[in-house]
C-alpha cells in the first residue's frame, strides 16, 4: 500500500432506519477510511461504510409460528461398530531362481569336519566331507541348490549371502528353519549290499536320533526303502515324533525281505531331527560272509 | 501400482456356498448351479494346487466374471488351468474372455477339442492359436498371457515357469475394439457338455503395464493365502470369541433349534423366589411378529402356560425383553410384568437373568439391573408344559415355529426357591459351582447346563434333555487363550465371530422414584429442566397426572417433541447435547449426541424432593474408535523364493447405519507402515483387497522376511 497514490470514494453506504417509532437510537457511529500510508499525494477512499446500530422497528406483537434449532448430531448412527471377520494376506510368489549359475567353491568346518562346497548352479550344491570322504547334497527348499552363496568362514562363524536379496546369513546347524520359515529337509540314505539270492528278512529298522528336538510341536519321520538300487522306493512308513519327547523310539517293524542287490534305506523329515547317531537293522538269514554292509548299520 | 488383483480361491469356503461368498468381493458373477453339480472353489480329483475355482460336473453352463478396478488397455494375466476332459467340440470350453465396460466380448480364449488354445473374436473367428495341442486333461497347466488392446497384440505362454521360452502364441495386428478391458470372465462353459468334464482355475494374478515391477511376463506365480495366526502388542480391536465359559456351547443356529425337557414339578416356581439365568449370544433377532424364547415352561395349545422369558420382535413388543406368566395356564391370566426395550448386538455374549425376590421381579443384563423392581406375588401355574430352552416347546406341537432363539447359550442355570441376584453384580467368568459343597443352594438348582461336551443337565435332577431341530453342543476353537487372531484367521468365512472397533455414545438413565415436586430440577447436557404444576417459560416441564406421563413430558422437552406449550414450556429447544429415550416404569435414558468419550463429560444432576436421580453424575459408556490391531500371518510356503506382490484381504462389515470405514496396512519388519485406501463398510460383509508391491521399510521388493517379520494392520478411520 505504500505505493498507492490515489484513492477515490466510490461508494458511500448509509444504513437508514426503516422504522421511526421509536426513533432510531444510534449508539455507535463508525467511519472507516481507507488511506494510503506515508506521503501519498492524495488519499482516495474507495468505500466508506457508515455502520449504525439502531433499534429495530417496534412491533405491537411478536408471533412465532415455528421455531427450530437444527442440531448437528450423530444420534443412533453414532452407535456403529466396524467388524472384521476375516483378514489375510495373499501373496503372488514364485519358486526357484531365474538362471542360476555356477559360482566359486568354498569350504567350511562344522563339528570338526571340513566340507568343500561346489555350487553347480542348476545341478545343485554339493559338499564333500574331507573327513568321511563322502558327498552330500545341500539344498534349500524352493532353490536348485543352497540359498547360501559365497560362503566364508569368519573365525568360527560360517557366513554367506542370499541368492536373491541383499541379506547375509549365518549358518546355524541347530536352527530347524532355513531363512526363518523353510523347514530344513533332512534326507539320509544307508544301504545293505548283498550278492546272495537268499531272502534276508528285516525284522525291524531302528533309528537313534535327537527325536525330541523339532521345529514344530510334531512332525513325521519317514522311512522308505529300495530293493533295486534306488530306482524305485517303497511307500513311506511314517512315525510321528513329538517335540520334547526325547525318549521316543523310532522303530519300523516287519519290513519284509530282500535279496541281491540289497536294500537302500532312506530316512527323511522336515524340520525334524538335527542329528542321527546311527541306524540298526535286525536281519534274519543274513550271512556276513556273503554280504557287505554299505552305510548305516546292519 | 501394477498388480491389480490376485485370487487363490482358498478363503471363500467350498462348493456352491464358497462361490456365493465370492460375490462379496471383486467377483461380479459366479456360478452356483444348485442341482446341476458342484461349482465354486473346490479341487479336481487328481489334486489341486491349493483350493481352486471350479466348474465341475456333467452338465451345465456358466462362467465367473471379475470386474477390474478400472478399465485397462494393456493387461497381463496368469493362472493355473486344468480340465478333466477335453471338450467334445470346439468353442465349448473357454479359459477366459476379455470384455469391455459394457460386457461386450473383445476376444475369447478357448481350449479346443484337440487341446489347442485358440484366441477368437465374438463370432468365433480365429484370431490366433497355438501350433498344436498344449492342454492335456487331468493336468495343471500354467498359463500366462499379455492382452494389449491398444497395440492389438496378444502373447500366450504355456507351462513356461520362468517366462523364458518362445511363446505359444505371439500375435500382432489384431483388432479388439475401441474400448479397454474392463471385465474378465473365466471358466466359461458356453455349451452344455455331457460326459466327464470339468474345468478348474487357480492362482489368478492380474496386472497392468504401469509401474516398474510386475509389468511384464513373470513366469509361474502361485497365490498363497497366509491367514492371521498370531497377535501383537498393537491390539486396539476387540475380539468377539465364540468361547465364553469353558470350551463348549449350545448351538441353536439351525432353524427351530431348541432344547426341551419333560414337564416336572421341580420346574414349577409357585409364588416363591427363583432365578433364571444364562449366557446368551444372538445370531439374529426375531423378525415379523416372532419371539425368541430364552427359557420357559409355556404351552399355549393346551393352556399350560406357566412362565416364559423371551425377546420379542419389533412388531411384537418393540423389541423388548419380556417375562410373562400365567396363574392357571389360560390366556386370561397371562401377565407380562417385565417388558423392557432391549436391542442386543448380534454375536455378543450377554448374561441374562430374571429373578424374583420377596415378591419383586428383577431383570439383569450383564449384571446390571434394567428397570425397576416389579411387584409380583403371583403363583405361577404348575402346568404340564415341557421346559423349553431357546424355544417354546409344547406337549403336542413340540418346538413351536417362530419362537426359537437363533444363537448360542452357555452356562444355563435355573434355581427354584432362591434369588441369586438382588442387586447389580459381575457375571461369572467361571463355570457355576457344581455340587452341594460348592453351592449352598445346590438343592435348589433345577437345571444346570455347561455344554462342555454334551447337552445335558448337570444339576442334581439330571433331567433328560432333548435337543430339537439341530440344537447341538459346539466345542469352540477360539478364545483368549488362543488369541484374538482366531476370530479372523479363518479359511472359511464365519461372520458370527470377528474383531470389532466400536464408536459408541455415552448414556445415562434417570429414575424417578415418585412424582417430582414443583421446582424440582433435572439437568443434563447443560440445560436445567424444572418441573412445574403450570408452565410459564422455557425448559419447564409439566407435572402430569402420572409419573410416567411426567417423564414423557421431560422426554419430549429434551427432544423438542410434541407438547410444546402444553406439556413443556414454550421456548424450549431440543437439547443440543443429548437425546432422550423412553424406558418403562419410571425411567428414561439419555444418549450423547456426540459419539465417543466426549459424551462421558456431559454432566447430569438432579434436585428431586421425592427421590430418584441419574444413575451416574455424568454420562458414561462413550467409547472412541480404538487404535489399530496388528496381526502376524502364517509363514509363506517353504518353496517361496520370489514374492511379486501382496494383497491384504479383509472381510468386513458394520453393525448399523452410519459412517464407518476400515483401512488395511502392511507393517514392515522395522515398523514402517504402508497404508491402503480406506474402505467404507456396509452392513453386509464384503471383501476388500489392497495390493502392496514394496517392502514398507526399504521400498524395495517384498521378500519372505517382509512377511515373516512384518504384519498386517487393521484400522478404523471413521
């Protein structure tokens, strides 16, 4: 407003009393003028209202035919409860890793055994136990191999990375889960080889393991066997095991008989036993001179 | 946002009922074939991926129709697809159909009699098709397609888990019309097929080409449903468990379900004290002119009426709890000493009791006395009617239609000769005592049912109970010991149990023990109302001929109802802060106009010469919208490596008319909250799905860790 040079009075408003009985009683008269501050050459008023407070015209009677107070209120509609009877998460998920590739081998030491890991991409991850001189396959459910890449021993800790995400893992043999949600699958095989055509009966097969250490409250331990060198396997024979029950007996009875080439026993579970100490098969008509034991205990 | 919708068909239930439930969500048309055969979510005989969408049977037509959130010109769709048998002719079995906003066909995708997949126009003119058979019966096939209306292109991949092979169809220069895709139908059997047939779909995932992720071919994506399975410390919502006392209930939700026992002198109360009590949970309220009997011994057909406690419908008695008696079994002596308005919330437990003590009847709900004591010294008829629990049971007619209570009962006890409650009390949280050692009045207990494992009388009378029309013991699988999540972590929808977020107004009850004296006052909501013998000004209330009429004048003054100038003073305006409701027998209730705890500050006072007053000095019971509740969800499938998107589904509804919206959110492992759109609710249950494609914490891809360590959040916004 400092730059205003002119202002003109363009409107004068005079509010007159509309009734004259009793005469209007002016209690305040305000004159408001717009003016330019400073040294304006002219002051031009564009609006000059005169506001006059006055008494209303008197009435002989006041008649009210309707009087309403409109109240904004919620009333009964405020008594509303939101209710949710189902809530869930749907996920669109895939499995596997697109274009898995081979990567550098690495080693780790666990329980005094040094394992040499060969990540072979689509062929999976294989590990060689330099103590027992046996191979085993390492895999994470959903992946071709192990979701534990570029492993390295960091002092006594075994550290690796996720195949898909920027996540570092530490290998913990006592954890029954991979990635905190995949039950670790354990599969172990052992066999009894024979050249004999005589039928060898299997009265029972006994497993000695940490049966009470489980991921969930219970799980199943499955036994299958193959009498044709692993081409086909029997249906699974299942023993349910319970968490915390450390004295559970894992015994499969009356498993039929086999002859040459022998029998392969396969034990598997998901999120189950952490360690298998040994397995014993009670055999009938078994002659050590004609046979040789391969893996496991005969 | 690129992902538009996903469905695994695992959470609707199965069969026709499951198909019907689909209509509560994104599906606009489903198939429930009634007598024609099974439809809806199911599983093929050779095994499902998980629950699957099915059209299975031997002879019917139909399809399922999904409406996109908004039309899209360029979409990607993937699914699992299976047929029990290839169609006997071409153009009979449609995998999907692309439709515009007017439901006009843009193109149809068919599996033909040879196993070839064909894209055709509405007149079955072939637009493109696979080089040879690609569909084999009794096998799941993974199908992924790109439909580009704008570019006139269509690409189809079959069983290409990594989207790395040459597409089975790669067509361009097609004309799909001028409009974008607005609707899809799937599993369309357009001609009745006879013989072994059936078609299934699963793992439906629809995307558009917007955004930076999921906007192209992805390869095989499965849809897993991760139900809520654990509570967290963020727990603002209240669970409505089935579980009440112990682990068993009486379920009377089947039509006309109720329980009876043979008539017995031990069930007669004469003129003495008694206590009828039970926990009751209403699934629905009586309609028409019906009643929902809680307990009684009442036979109208042969005039053997004794006593009966029931909730009436609006048409019957304005929705009131009623206790009626007869002294000779005939209608001429029927009296209803208790008629008290009561509108129970559905699916909520109430402890209800009718007590007679020293010639006065008392009504209690949740341990709070409703109304004033009613003088009642009558001798109830010692008739021959059977006992009816949850319904009126008569000697000849059995369970009487339109008298049964649709709901649940727990801890039902009938004590004859003793009034267990004479003042407000806290209902039991444990089973009623069993045996004389635990209950001094054990000899008076004429009926006691806990429904833990059977519908049986556990009182000393061990009377034989008969469950009628499907009334049955129900063992619950929820409760506080299980967790709040058990009310929502359900694979099959059940709207009788849920979590709730209320917004309740405060209220108070005024009792006038006798007619007020002139110049006595009642003040509420900032206005003082003065009782007068003659009116002379605003906020004055006429002392009328009776107490109840005077209360009605006050009620009308508060609400600015009828009677201005005659029953209350001219110039009185409606109370801006409260609304009054009439109650029987010398009482009136006011409810705050503002919802929530703000109403709890509204003062209520009286100056009454002849006794009476407000129940409390301020209104009480106002409840604000609670904070959110977070729930953990089940672990993803063990084979999960990649998570393309997450859809949080909630099935929600509101208890009554009025504004009410619910919002879902994905909470990241570090606590960052990604909120979705708030969804206004209706009184009918409906599904709302919200898509998330980023980890809230990192704004990067969602990983298994996002789900394992994250949680879903429910919030009420208004």
